[in-house]
């Protein structure tokens, strides 16, 4: 798939944020009004396949995308459905000693008091 002229803008928009394709489209279309929603969707999915973006989670049938190049854990507040990042600092004691982690995708659902 060819990279569009707004591909880098998509990556920059998603830096340290959790956004749906609709939210990405809203921001891209402000700068590039000619960009189609289906084109943005295809680009976002392709960026996720190439690890330029990370597909975070499905909440209410929506995928969220982010650009974070470090392993981390997601906390999801069930009251607001906001996603928060936690650094990877959980020790998993029962992993085999010869298993080297390349990616972590842990989601913890709960509520803040």
C-alpha cells in the first residue's frame, strides 16, 4: 500500500494518545479536507500492521490507536472509558526463563474511587 502524503501526520496525531479512526479523521480533515475517511482507515490499519501505530483495545466495538514505542499496560476506567498508560513494571514470575518478551498487551479494567 502506498503511503499517503498525510501518513506522518497520522502518526504525529497519535503520539501518546488513544484515538479512534473517527477522531484521527476529524483531525486530519482539518489540515487535509480532501482526505477520505476510508483512506484514513486503510492508512491507520496499515500503520498498525507495520508497528508504526499500536492498535490498543476494543471498547464498544471501537479500536483505539496510539504511537507509543515502549511496552506498557493500559488501565481502562469503566466509568469514563478513558485509557491510561502505566509503564511496564509488573514482574510476571511464572514466565519460562528462556522466554524473552517482545511485546506486552495487558489491559486492566476497573474504576477509580
